[in-house]
C-alpha cells in the first residue's frame, strides 16, 4: 500500500501529460496521457499515486483524518506553467491604446518616451511594498486562472542596482503567494533613457554584473530583447555568451516584430528558449529543432498590439520544434489567464487543443528547467492541479476563457469554489 496524507477523487478525466519524453515534439504534443474516472494520492505535497478511482482503496492508505477532496466530475490538468511574464512592474499603459488604434507601433511609442519607458519611470518610483503588493495581486489572479508556476522577468528598472532590487523581490513574492517562481534577469530589456545611444556602454556594465548575479543564485536565466531599436544581434550574442560563461541559462526575445536573426542566434547558442518568434523566418525552424531550443509562443501579444502577425505554432510543431505557450503578462499585454493564452494558441497559432495543453504544462516546464517537478501529474511530481467543470480536458483551450473550479499547489488549495 502507498501511504498518502490526502487523496483527490471525483476526476472525470485526468490529463497526466506523463507519457513520453520531455519536451514533447511533433505528434507527441497531442498525447495527453488521459485517464478516465481517476484518483490521486498525495504525500508531503507530491504525487504519490495516480490511477483509476476504483483501485484507490486497495492501493492507497490514507492517514487517519487525512482529507478526501471530491472534485465532483471535473477534468483535471497539471497546474499551468507560465514560461514568460513581465509581471513585476508599477503603473499601467491604458492611455496608449488610442495610439495603437491610430497605427503607432511598439517601437514608435517607446521612442517617444512611452511604452516600456513609461513603465520604467513608474517602477523606479515605486516602493518595494507597492511593487510586492501589485505583483502579488497579479499572481493571485493568475492562480485563479490555474497557474501554479510562473517565470518572472526583471527589466523595468534598467539600472544595475534597480535590477538587483527587482530580483530580490521575487523570492519574497514566492513566499507570499505560494506559487513557484523562476527568476530571469532581463536588464537588457532596453537601453536606459539616460544612456540612449550608448547601448554598448550599458552592456559593458551588465556583462560585468553577470558573475555576481549568478553567484547570488537569484536568477536562473538571462534574457535580452533582440530587436531593432533595442539591442542588435551582435550585442545579444555578446551578452548571452557572457551569461552562459557565468552559469546562467539563456533566453532571448527573438523576432517579435521583424526577422532580426534572434531565432538563429538562439539555435547557435543552444538557448533554453526563443520567445515570441511572430516574425521569425520559417527557414530558422530546422535549426531550432536541431538545437533543441523551445519556442515559447506568446499568442496574445500580437492581438494586444493590434498586429497582423501571429504565433507560428502549427509551423513550429511540424518542424519538430518543442513548443510552449505563455501569457507575456506586462503593461503592454495585460493577460493573466493561461487558458486565454491557450485559446489564442489554438485559434491564431493553429495548435490543436491537446497541443495547447501540452504547450502550457509539460513543455512550458521544460522551458524553465522544471521538467522533473512541474507540468505533469505523475508520482514524484509536485501535486499542482487545475480542475475544470468540462466533459473533456481538450475543452479548456476550446472554450475561450475557461475558468477552473479549483487550483491546488502541492496538494493544497490556492483557490476552490
């Protein structure tokens, strides 16, 4: 008998995502490892047993007084893993929607001192208490949508001290919210306004900072915005090579607006992920596949930018690239719900609903180096679960904006109706 301190029953359909290697590529992205009429045993916050509910009593010994959680016919998927967010910021940019409607681009708004630079000004002014409070509120709403793990980027301070301050807030947010957070150092989000025209000088300071960032253990990854008007391909190559030498994992904002060579650079450097890729040339996809780079798609971002671009989900899957999906939560693309991002991945990125679930769970966990603990419902993994009142798991991305009825992190409720 397997010992458990709590059990979960009443699962109409369980998407375990436990079949096959990590990450999933090609046809394997459609394999959800479905188990009907299922139950789960949890011990010390981790999955101890998964199987048919009819086998629960003869397989699992529940400790005296241990809770039995009845999900009353819900479908359950792993807690969503959001592999790309900019959720640590102050202020908002609602006043820029009219400019977007008039045809102003992201770069044009930023060049006029708005956009990213407006958020930098607000974030620099905000106290730690204000930043923690607003970010914790966003994380609570993300959990309400089913997210149990999220990446958190810095990038709205654009000074060495300010970026360190943001990194220091992320462990405090993790303790405050109970979600698992992964920190990415994105000091190369843009050139600071006071150093405009001196990008190389700014990068000199960031390169010098990387060994200390890595030694402190506050960041798992380093990222850079490789895009005209922000950082060139050569500058991106320099910073990422220095980050790799310092022991940090590599991510890159690649080909969001134009084909700037970011996807090819990610392949050459063996980055963990290349993110956005809305404008990436299809000719780059075989190199991404050969290098094992995960494509992190952010399909709500072109929508919020009022752009004709789309995330090339179908094309990447067919090229054999592992595909993940994230929200890109930021003041520019304020979406907190992974089910919304997954629906956009289906209806604009042309993933199947099953592929979208894979992209938001096991493949997203791989994009954060968490393939062994998150994104799957299997013995040894954390008991992170999202339950939906639908007949089949694939209805979650099919229904635009599906809301869970319960969300569990390490077996304990973050939210329950």
